[in-house]
C-alpha cells in the first residue's frame, strides 16, 4: 500500500517538460509532453535527431552535437512526428515505498518468490529500495562518460554476447543474451519447449519451473540479462513470432509472463519482457505503425507487461514498430506514462537491436540502446558520444542520465550479480568454434526430464473418436515418477487386469515431420528451415539443440515392448507411397507442420509471417491420402500456431488429432508419452482454430505500395481479439480457445461466489476502495495500476471438479466473466484458471479469486480503472462462468459490484 496520501503522491508525480515541444498525433488534439500523463491518447511524439560522426564510445564527448529534427516519413494517414527540442527538464520517478501485508502483500526477495497459485502479491519495494541505494552510491562515483557507457552497448558483434555493456571501472559490465527458450548460440544448454507450449499447458507450476530452469542455464553461462519472455499478443494468426509468446489472450499471456519472470529471476538472471508494444507482425516491422486505442492498449496489449512489473522484472525491450505513428523506442506515453508512472516500473527499458531513433529518446523513456550502434557495424551511436554531448550542452539533464544509469545498475544489484560467485561469460555468441573463448561449460543438468514433461503437458488432444488413443489402453498405466514428479524413463507398471488391453500389432508413421532432419537438428542457421521434426520456429528466439528426439525413434523404442511392427514413409510429397504404406495397419500416424519466425530469414517465401494457414509440405493432401487407406488415421500437428484443417478434420477415418506445437529437444518422447497414455492429455488451446482464415478478426497487413511510407496497421478490432471476436460475432470455430480433451472425464458442481470482506488497511486505502465501490476511477498517480488494494482478492469463486472417468488425469478449469452490455466488454473474458489432477472417482475443490482490477474496465476519459455499471445505475451484475473452455461452461453464477 502507499504510505503517502493521494494528494502527496500526485505532487510527487515525475514529469518531463520539453520547452517549445508541442506534439500532435493524427486525429488528436495538440498536447505538450508535460501533459501526456493525463491525456487519453495512446501516444505522444518523441524527439528525432539526425546525428553524424558519432561514436559508440562515450569518451568521444567533444564530437558535434548539432542535432536537428529528422524529416517526417509520410504515411497514408499520418507521419512519424518529429519534435524540435531546445531545452528540457527532468524529475525522476519516485522509488516505491509500499508497506507489506503478511500473507497478502509480503516483502519478497526476487530469489525467493511466493509459490505458484499462492495468491500472494509479492512486494519487491524493499528489495528495489536496497538495490537503488547501492546503485545511487555507485553512480555518484562515476564520471559523465562512464555513466553514458553504462547506457550504451559496445556495438554489434563486439563482445561475447548478442548485447554487451562495457566494463566501467571495477564494474564488470553486462551480458545480454537471447532467447526466450534457451541460451542462444551456446553449446551444452537445453532447448526448452517454446513459449506457446508453455501457455498451452495452462499450468502455473510448469511455467514457473520452465522460467527457473532457463534462468539457471543463463546464469551459469554468465548471462546477466536473459532477453525474454516474449509477451506480444497472438493478434494475427499468421504472425511470425507468435510461437515465442503466450497466445491470444491478455490474461493467459499475463499469467505466463508473471510466472516466467518470477522463475527466471529466482535463478539470479534478469528478465527482459519484450517487445513493448504492438509488435504483432513481422512484415515491415521497422516501418509500420500499430494504431491502438487507449482502452485496448491498457486492457489487452500492455496488461502482460504490467504483470511482468508485478513479478519484479528488471528490464523491458521496446519494439521496432511505431505506436500511433511514434516509434516505440521514442514513445513517451508508453514508456514514461504507462510503464514507469502507471505501472511503477523500477527497472530499465532497452531498445530492440537498432530500434533507437534519436539521442532525445532518452527523454521519452529509453534507458539503454542496443546493440549500441545506429545500424549493425555502423560504428556510431545515438547514445555514446552524442549522449555525452547532449548532457554537456544542456539538451538532456544529467539528472536523467543519472536516472538511466541508476535503473540499469539497480537491476544488477537486485539480482545479486555483484557477488563474486556470479559466473563470468563462458561462451562467445559470434565465435562458437573458437575454443579460446568458449569454455564448453555444461549447464543442462537433468533438465531434459522437465522438457519431456512440459512437452507432454502442452500437447492438446483435439479429437479422439472410438477411443483411438491411448495406444494399448489399459495395458500400461500409473507410470512411476521420481521425487520431483518426472516420469521415469523405463519403469512401467501394469494397470491391474489385462482385460480390454489393446496392443497394436502394426503401426506406420508418415511424413517428414516424423523423422530426423537430413542435416541434423541445427542444420539451418537460427533454425531457418525444417526438413524433419519441427520443435521450434526460426529467428533470434531460438537456441541450438543439444540433440533432438524425433517421433520415429521414440515410438520405435516404445513399440518394442509390445512387439509392434513399425514401418514408415517420410516423403510428404509421395502421396501414392503414403497411401500404400497405410494399408492394413492397425494405426497410421500422419505428421504435419507449419513454421514461422523472424523477418530477417525467408523460408520458402515466408518472410517471418506465414503466407497462409495451411499445413506445410503438402500436409493436408498427405492426411487425405492416408485416411483414404486407413480407418484409424491419427494426425499429429507440430505448428507455430493455428491451421485451417477443414479438409480433413471431420473425415471419418481421422480418428484422433494431437496438437503438439513446438515441444523442444524431447519432442519425440513427449509425444510418445501422450500416445501411449503415460501422460493423460491436459493441454488446452492458447488460441482459436478457425474454420476459415477470414473468420479471424485481424490479419497481417500487406504492402501499401511504397517502401518509404509508414505501413498503417489499424487495431480496429479493439478488445475483440481471438475468441472474444468469435463470441461477439457468433462465429463457430473449429476448436475454441481453451479447448482440449482428456482420456478421462470431469464433472463440475457446487459453484459458490462469495465476497472477501476488506475495506482497506489504511485510511488512504479505505478512501480508494470506497471510491472504486462508488464507481470512481483509480486516480492518476505513481503505480496507480499496480496498487495492492486494486489487486487484492475481492471475490472468491469455489467449485468442485470430479474425475468421473477411469484414468488418472489433469483438468484445466477456466473462469470467464460476462460484463454488462453497457460496459463495452466482449461477451466472455478469461479471468482465472487452475490445474487439478485427480484419480478416478476423486473429487477436488478449486478456489479462484477475483480482484477489483479483474472486475474493472479502463476509463479513457479519467485515465483509470473503474467498475462497470448497468446503465445509469452505480451497480453492475457480472456473470461468472466456469468450465472446460471458452465455450464449454459447466457451472454459472454472478456477482454484484
């Protein structure tokens, strides 16, 4: 809670005053930068400077600082808005001083976060305060040039990591390294399942552990800042980097971001939540403007970043694109007003690689430029010597430079990276074959066990006719687990009687996605291609596979126990051979895939984003050819995102569909665990699978005909992203968001919604709670959107889940709210989920909580969160539905606010 009164907090609001700096966004009234925190518009303009002869090194402080406004780049509806800055003033944002509340808002050390599902909101304020004290003391000893060096990368491919801050005195500098699924460019490290698979597990424990284990590997390789998680929304089904993130719902993405950050930073490595914000397509990502209204910005696109702040993230990365015609890394509204003021972010914001556009971006919220040079290998920088000159000539106050440096160093202290035991960097991202700079330190430990578990837990069973799966049902169940809960490799137990045991005698595996790549698992640079099992997409979000278990090897190994005859045909284009191979087999498994990635790699004409939503490598025709010959055709899909599968989804011979996603290095073993019932499917879709591409509310925006103009990307669907649009437009999907089957069945009952009594622990909180209850919006204040009173439990939702089937399994109960029609919200909005594992006949009680934030909508006029209302009344009835997907509600109730 806030110690100061609301009035005092408002007086402490930080501000930036840019003299003679009037800014105009297309279609909005003129405002000055000092007013931006109270405006409803989604962005403010930023300074853009044209600088020549600059150097990455801050020591070149005598260079020319004659910066002029860059010419605007005209688009069809607006322009990149230049700002002429003649003088500036800066006042830093205050360090938070919230008081702890035992059990609710406990003081928390980043290395010891509360366990998943505890309901506690960690209070990192004391830890940040201690880190800031150390950082400020250190900054006081640094020269101007040294402080600038802390903010400026040394340049592309200069240094051992993808991003490097140089040593300053006795401070060792920073190593920044990709990726969101492993340590990029490092050997003897694990290739974890992709972010989209973590989201598909809907399992907070597994998501947290994934973050922890990735954090340990980054830490043990000497990485200071791990460049992840990626938390952009899956707005466009074809978006190239969707697989790096957590799906198409802000709540699910926010919870996955929160757990990942807590996991990463508990290992002592700093997280970097990216990309802030609106980087939902790869095409023209550096010259496109994501035009997002203020309410949608808050309720959808910045929400996951807020959850990252609540998890204590040390850093964020601003994106390549423009936001409402202002470059993201110059966007005062997003970086200063939303992230640093409204969310109370204490860490630093760094640029995506070469996404810095001016020296004056320091005044609009950018704290660090990466990799340092303006363009790769250019040898100059918008920071470096130019930032030094700007401070010397008064264009940028030294107080702002102190703030930038303090934010960066505070994160280093927060992670305890000042300890002598913190490892030195032991690899070289740009010289991996040079033994003199690569110590070949093995950081994998036994993480392969977790990879296998998460790969299985994130696999989604979409169809299962005639109990086609699991293979050998009833033969092998209750597989033993070790003390950590991992499945043991070779320890099977009989599940009792052998009655009804269905052992396969013959099995065929078809499609190149079933087998190994011809050139090995790392045959394509940054995974920019796939001719075998697809286990991750391509681009900077990748890692090297230490090995890759393909389904053919894993299933053959498992099939030996049952003396099953296994054959295969891995040519996806020879339909005749595929059809022939499938004849007279007990089961035929067809493997299909779809790939995507980052725009700097073109794979089969796909420049990052996917050109379409059909399966690659003739996949649809392959399924039909096999189904023509085999009445028990099982389809396994390894895909970065949704596919249109209407050609074969209802085919009577297609008995089962498994959506495996991108499972990481243990892909074959994870899939085998599902096929044979060693893991009962519990994965759920983190996006909607449509019947037609045009059923989606948004698509990748194509060429505007002029490579030099800004590509406008209108987010006109607003809050109606993914399933919300399908619900509002009454469109029937093929498989809805949150859907997934099990080998057993679950019933729901006993829903109870109760109000959690609480009026506030202090007089200030009682006033804020009373104001919210009265329909007022939260005040414009430091940390207003993350205030503990707003996020404490306000209602408790409890219900029973019972396993009514015959197998042990996990269920994912999901809670959706139905706001009043007058609120302008989508018909159904996800606001809670859990994971519960039950034996046959077992009943469990699940309790979820709803906060005032969960029940609020963003008021664009008052710039705060308020409860909805029924028309003119100051009260609202909100529906509460709990079930197995966004369209499968089992129990319903309501609450009144």
